[in-house]
C-alpha cells in the first residue's frame, strides 16, 4: 500500500477542519445575529455530525459512492431534515422566524435527497419494458453479465463516473441509457445519453463518426446529399473509406434516425442520442444500427478490415482517465463550506431582523449589520471563486 505524502496527510487534516469549522459556525450563528431560537443548537449539532459529512461526500465524489453508502446517506439526510422540521412544531409562535433561518439548510438537505435518489439504480421504466416486450426484446435494469459487447472502447460523449440504466437486449445488440453528473463550478447538472450497440462487426474497421450537425465547420467530408451535409458532420481520416461507408441508403437511414449520431470503430457499431432513452428513441436507434450493419459493403471489410479484438462483457468508453487529487476535493468542500455559511448567515440575519420588527424587540447582533452583510458577500464570492478553481483543476486533470 502506498504511503501518503506529507501534503496528502495535511490535506486530509484540512478536510476534517473545514467540516468542524463549518459545524461550529452553524451552531454559533444565533449569537452572531443576536437571536435565541429554540432547538437551534441541537439541530445544528445533528446537521454537523450527520448531514454535513454526507453533503461534503456528494460534493467531492458525485454519484460514485457505493450503493449501500447511498442508502445510508438517504436515511441520514432524511432523518436530519425530519428532525429539523419536527423542531418547528415545538417552536410555537417563533416557528416562522426559525423556519426562515433554517430554510437554506432544509433546501440543501432536500437537494441532497433528490441527488441521491436520482443516482440510485431504479428499475427499468414501465414504458420501456412494455416497448421491449412488444418486440420480443428483454429488459434489464443493469447490464446483464452474459451480454456480448464490442472489445473496442466506445468513443462516445460520456462524462465521468457514469452508470448504466434501462438496458434493452435485442437479438443482435443492446440499448441502454448512460447517466452521469457534470459539475459546472459549484453547480451540478445531470446528463443522460441513449446508446444503441449493434452486432459486433466481423472485422475491425477504422474510426468513423457521424455527429448531428452543430456547425462545427470541421466535417471531414462533403457528400452529394445537401440535406445530409446540413444535418451531420462526418469525421474520419480516410475520405475514400468515409464515402464507401456512407452510401446513399446508409445516409438515408441516418436521416430517418435524426438526431442520432453514429460511431464505427474497431468491431463496434454504435448509435447514440444525447437525450434519455424513451420508447420512441429505442425503436429508432435499434432500427438504425440494424439497418446500417445489414448494408455494410463487403468490399469495405475486405479493403479496410483487420482482425477484430476479442469480445467481452465489460462496457468501456474511450475517455481520459479520471484522477481526483486530494487538493481538488478539499477545494470543492471548502467552496461548499463557504456557500453553506453564507446562506445560513444571510437567512439568520433576515430571520432575526424580521423577529425584532414583529415583536418590537431590540435588534442587537454581536457585530454591526454592515459587517455581517460584507461577510455574507465575501463568503458567497469565495464559494463561487473556489468552485471555478475546482472546475479548472478538474479540466486540467482530464
């Protein structure tokens, strides 16, 4: 086992200190704004001990946690959220102001539950299962271990830490949906890609890619069909090979299957749709790869074909290796900490001011209001800045 360097050990300590400092700041928040809300301390202790580490884990690792770990995280976050909501019933007439102060944390917990729920391996949707059954295909929720897949890594636009869902097995191929999370600074969005794998090619062929047209202005081929040229960008290294592959009937198949893209590389014939898998796209994609494979010219295999790689049952995508440094995780968690404290301070300040106005009490925060507002802006700016630093680090690693 490799021994951690001093820098990695120091970053590990920093990770724990960030979580502890964030928890202490949340616990002491009422003292900063001159409030004394019931159940605040116990709620924040529970949030700091249970909820904050889970949210930090999600910030650092996206959906890559183990299945059992995700279930535990769902239970923990839901329990913390339920405990905070329950305390509002015991706050009496002050429940409204306590709810204002707790609102950012409740939203954060709710987003954590939604994120974990999306990443969990749900069963195949009923509509897809019905569409597959009507055509004699078999539906699975994950890739079956005996499914024969191309031996070539597929060069598809798939992000990191992907998972496969909604697998449909056909007599000579398969269709499935690839899901992953894509971070943009401190924000995260979900991505989905429908993939249609045709029968393995008898010989390995050079790389060819037909991309739905986006005015890339780098298409490697201008074919005789104006409609096809407007709809797709064709990428490859040998123009003779590209023209031999994209005969008129093949182009018509791709036009009928729009907006699907197509990739031929090695022994793999694959179509893809940059949307989630639906019954309509399932039929369209499977029909496209079957039709394209059925009319593959024999002279193309004779002239450009080579010995194919061995088939396998492991799905592989051609992409840069994902390496996560301890520093990038610490930066992302620090951005999360700054953001949580900024939201909590702003909400607590608003709740304390509203309560003092409603109850005709003196509004006496420990520090001047302008100082606290500046702190909110500095913390929020730090969260955004650190988020972009984390994104830049991820791009540099890739």
